[in-house]
C-alpha cells in the first residue's frame, strides 16, 4: 500500500495476465484492495494486514492469506531513500522486511516466483536466497531481482538523445542495481551515435538516475511511479512466459557468467521462471573499464546480504 505498491497494484489490476491480485502491507491494504476491486477487469482483488498480536504467539494469518496459492510474489516493501542516502543506507531496515516476507513465501507459497524490488537489490536478493535455503525450498529459477527500471531509464535517455521513440529502443543493462554496478551496454544500440563525453554522461545518468528523482522529490521519497511501471512490465512478462510466450528480459539472478554469485543480464523466462541465463557477449573497451570497476563492489554487496542472514 506504499509509494510503489499502490501504482504497481493498479497496473496489475489492469493486466489481462492477472487472475487474482493479492495485496499485503502493515497498514492500508483493505482500503486499497476495495478501491481496486471497483475497476472492471477480470482479476479478483484481496487486501490483507498482519494478524493481531496474540498469546500464545501464532503465525501471521494475514500473510498466509495473501501468499497461499500465489504463482508470482512481487516485493516492493521497505523504506525509500532520502537525499544524500545510497541504496545501501536502507540496508538494515529493508533487509529485515525482506527476510520476514520471504520466510512467509517459503512457508505459504514455496513454488512461487519471487521478484524482489526492495532496495538494496544487490543485497536483498542474496538475503532471500539464504532464507529460502534455510527452509529447504531455494530454487534459483524462481528468485529474481527486478532491474527493469535501469533498462527503462537507459531506453528513455538514449531515445531522447537520438530523437527516437523509446518504444523502439531496448538497451541491455548488466551487473547489479545500484550506482556503478549498473552497466548499460550502449555499444549494442544500433544506429546510436555518441561522443565520448555524451557516452560518459548517459552512462552515469543511467547509473545514478534514481538520485535525480530523490533530489527532485526533496525528501518526499524516491522513484515510485517509474519503479511501479518497471515492476509491472517485468511481472507481466514473467506471467506471459509462464503461459508459454517467449520472453527475454534483463534480471538479477543466480549466475555463473562472472565470479559474482548473482548478476543482472538478459535472461530467458519460461513456465517455471528462469529458463536460461544468456551469454554476455563482447563488451566494448569503455564497457570493460566499467565492468572491472563494478565487479568487486557488486560482490561486496552480495556478501553483505549473505552475512545478514547467517550472522
């Protein structure tokens, strides 16, 4: 029911791929679900809150109600960035939230595909993996970090710079989802022409596009509407793939493309989630420079997530 969750839920309610939309948050979800339920689309809508605290303690029936029977779980929960904060500054709060929600997934929908939006994605996806391993239900094909917003930004910025329609652009973005770990491969965009200065500027803008929004909102939050759009596009594509359509999109997944345990790259999706992590191909000399800078930082952020669960 938050800044990403509400617009994401609205977009999912409009999608013909969604049969049942189940919303969960610590406040506000019954009202959000009631509001959404009046939209004339085929999906049913429910909204759950955590169960009241009871003695003796019982499990969270609200979370169980929201998750039972889910095919795809999208997690945008957590606190947003404020000016001057990095995604990593969100770590302690959001790490605990993701851990709790993924524990619920392990118990109530162990076969669901879990899509993590909560930042820092480079650490929260490894947290989710460790939680699922502890419950004996980890399946690397069914755990993904959503990096689609990096692709959306890259597409928008390239199209604007070249005078193109963004719908005709699809930039491959690899690495992670934070600062210099985001690496857009602009060398692969057919017909795009950049000077060295323009290439540097558009690369850095893609890497730090989130900061642009955080600064413009002046303490009122971070990217929510564009993130909801990106999360929806990603989720709808996953559902299309489960139905049998051919879908390839960038995602942050367990990977052996590099010596980082998780890595964002083009991924083929199928009825059971991740079907194939596609080869990276050749990088330009400019991209290779960023790649070499990015990898140690990405590995450090991944390890931070692993250590959080195993501390």
